[in-house]
């Protein structure tokens, strides 16, 4: 059987999550591929130069409704419809993803972390809440785990993407944090462009503060995962381990906000994934 459009999109994306998906049985892997690809194409509506913007988001909101009604119009929609028919993914989770992406069209700054948290809950934690319905779980606290892990992953993305986000006129680091460490928007944007003198000690302290915030969310997620659901969350744990390693690599390189995007090599991601499985299953 040839791969569906969702699986092809996952393979083409080079996502760090691909290694986590390999830990799933075939039926769940097809489901998570459909969910991931949906999130990817919705995000592309607002992040790609040729994206369809708000019109594309409206079309996908309509397609979500058709998926749950059982008569989608698109090829990816048909795979997503099959997924929501087989797994109890709440429609609100998919709609939250669309609304989070819509925020990128209208909101360029976040005054407080509470404001940013709303965005992260929509674009990341909502994906986690949908994903655990595919993975399967028994304890209600696993939902809290999914929320916290989603926040940690998104904060990691925000830290490593300061420069590309700035190029699109977006600044996700909360303005209250900039003020706290006496960093102006212009200072941070200039640093992201690689302009001017060496970045200030205020920027260094700001970035370390944001790193510690992300670390706390990883630690909180780990503390919330119930023992009875650890094995079913092996894919989520691989995702978390890869992104936590990415965060620490960002720190090791000096928290860069300019230059090449911090990435992990494919062999390193594979190694992290392989190392995570025995830890999840046997506590090694």
C-alpha cells in the first residue's frame, strides 16, 4: 500500500517528531501522521510566503467540521476524518490549533507570559491533548502532562527561533521579561539581525531566564506523568527528550539569537529516541 498524503508530509518535513512516531503501532502511527500533517498545513497558512492566510484558516476550520461529520473534501481531510473517527480527539483541540495560528496574523507582541501562555496552549498543548487520545491513556492527570509538555516544547521553539520570528516582525518573548532585564525591543531585534556591537548582559540574562522557564515546564511535565501511562506515552516522552536535548544544545552554543538555527543531527535524534525507550519502559 502506498503512503498516504499525511505520511508523505511527515517524511518530507524532516521533523524531530518522526522518530517518536516510529514507536507507535501502524494504526496509531497513521493517526498521528494525520494530526501532525494537519497542524503543519495550518501553520503553513500563516508562516509561508505563499500561505493562504486567514482564508486558508477559515477553509481548514470548515474542513474540521466536515471531518467530524464524515464528509471531508481534501485528501488530508479524509485521513484526518478517519483519525477522529477511530480516536476520541476533541474537536475543540483542532479548532484551538487553528485559532492559535490565527493569532500569528494579528498579534506580534505578548505583553505578559500569561498572554503568551494562551498562544502556547493553542498551538502546542492542544496538539498534545489531541495526541494522547491517539496514544491512549487511563489516568486523567495525563492531560495535565500533555499541557505542560506542550508548553515546554513551544517555549523551546520560541527560544531557538528568535531570529526567524523577528524577520517576520514577531517577538514572542514577553515584553514584561524584556523590561525586567532592561532589554529594549530594538536591542533584541538588532541582536537577532546580527547588527551592532556584542549583545548586552541584559539579553544574556533574559535568555537564561527563558531557558529556566522552559526547563521548569519539562520538569513539571515529568512529575505529572502517571506511572500507569508511562509506556503508552513513549512517543510523547521521545518528543520531550529530543526537544529537551535541543534546548540544552541551544544553551551549550551560548543561546544564539542569530546565525544558523540550532538543530540536532538525524543520528543524534535517533540516539536520543533509542535511549529514551528503555528509560520509559524499565527506568534505565
